[in-house]
C-alpha cells in the first residue's frame, strides 16, 4: 500500500481507505472480517459517519488493541434520534453523539473531526457562525480530542468557502468523473438521477469543481474521496453517463490524480470487496488508465487540457509531465504563485527546463495537450 501525506496535518494516509457505512446492520463477525482485511491490505484510514450505536460498538470491538494503526474520520453532527440517523446542528446533541462515538469505539481521540454534511449556503453560515460547530471543533482540537478538523460536503460552492476560511485540514468530497461533469448548483439527490447527465452543454470538469480541487491544493487541505464510483453507476455501461463501464481501479486512479486528493474511501461489506479496492496498488498503468475512455466521449471533450493521467509517458528526459502540468495549472489559477506550489515544483527531480521538445508526449496524449508550449510557460513562471 502506498501512503500520502494528509495535507498540512503531516499524517500519512493510505491511498485506498475504507468507508464504513456499509458495515451498519452486519453481524460483528463480518465487521471484524472487513476490518481485518483492511488492516492486512495496509488500509489505515476509516470514515465513520454512522450514528447507529451497534455499528460503532462493532467497529470499536474489531479495532481493540489496534486503534493506533488507524486514522479515524469521525463526524460531528451525526445523531441517532428515535431509532434513526439524523443530521443535527444542535450543539448539545452534537457533543452527546460525538462522545458516544469515542466511547463506543473505545478511544479517547479522533484523528479527523469532520463537520458533517455541509451542503448549502444557509447551512454553511450556521456551521461557521460564532458559537457554531466550527468553534466547537476548534475547542476539541485545542484539547487534543481531535487531531485535525475536516468537513464533508457534496457541494463545491460550500466546500470552497469552507476551505478558504483556512480552518479546514481535510475535506471529504464526492468526486468522480461523472459528478465532475455536473453544474455546481446540482442538488445531492440529482447526483444519482440519470437525467442529470442528459443535459446539454456538459463537457469536461465543471470549472467550479476544478477550482475547488486547486483551492484545496493551495491551502494544504487534503481531500478524502467519497462516492468515487458514483454509487456503482460508473461500473455499469447501462448506468454510466459515458455509455461504457469504468473499472474500480480506473475510478480510484481518476480521483487520485486530481489535485489535493490523498485517499479514496471505498465502501465494503466483505473482505473480498476490501481486497478488490486494495488491488489498485498492484494494478499496472494500463489497468489504471481512464484517459482513453474519457477522451472518446463527447462529454469529456477536454482537448488541450491536461487530465494528469500520465498517458504522455515515457519521457526521454524523465520529466514527471503530469506533475509539471498540475503545478502550472495551480500557478496560473492564482493571482500570485503560492509559495507551496513553487516549493512543490522545485522539489521535482526534473523540471520544464529539462524538456528537449521531442514531441513524444504530444503524440501519446489522448487530450491533445500542447505539452511543449506548456513546458515553456512553466519555465517562464517558475524560472527553470
């Protein structure tokens, strides 16, 4: 398993994580099998948003003696009221069910305290208002009860506002090539409706979503990905908006090649499902490659724009072309080149100045990116 730095937190998270939602309602023996499989595969980041008491107990029991091996995303604002899940902004209820999570998991801290499900402008104002959930999360962090502050969202506008406050260490966001097509004002329920993808004018990554990923990169806010396979619809030719099926490995690779993404949290009910997601780590470049599928559909007409897919390689100068292109995009999207972007570019083994303009990359690129021209732009902006 490969690990990535979780943004500015410094914590190391596995590229493939575990979304624990599907463990609710399962017997303890099955929950333990899933947890055992995840740890055996090297998965070390779990998302636990569920407020149902038994699944929390089962996870705590399965992790007993192994808590330190796992980064837990625990949600603030998920409650269990009258026998069912409820999202709440009531501080007393938030505190009650957050400490219920600690108790049932058998731990005295949560690695990432996630402000739960902030999807509208109105909810954003309430959560980030003085005395709201953000203030509460900051208090928990100051006391060491949480190590980092996160937020989960499906709305790129609310998510961008949250990242720009400078308070978020981690953003859990719904990210996949289908959702990336949709306008920024798409409601969460419409993400799962096929008709949403039949609208005219859908073409490539919506610029608001693209800017969110770049904003996270600039702020050092790590993205952990939910809905990476669009609830399974991308795995079916009949349900996919592209008319062809992607594989789980291609979906995971798409997410991991977006700026700021640290881990893709894959849901699982069985040990085999865990292993199927973790198989991403041993997949070859051809198995991971999503570019040929996306470049052949009109909805992903991204001509001239780098998708960071590395289909351009190999480079005779051993330049990591996708990384150079990503840092160039980040630099060009800001008024001034952020110091972090300049530092990350400088840390690359090879730079734009090493390009010999052979054109091999342009011949390989399925999106017709003018790589040589963009290398000159990078050399001008970064100075080498």
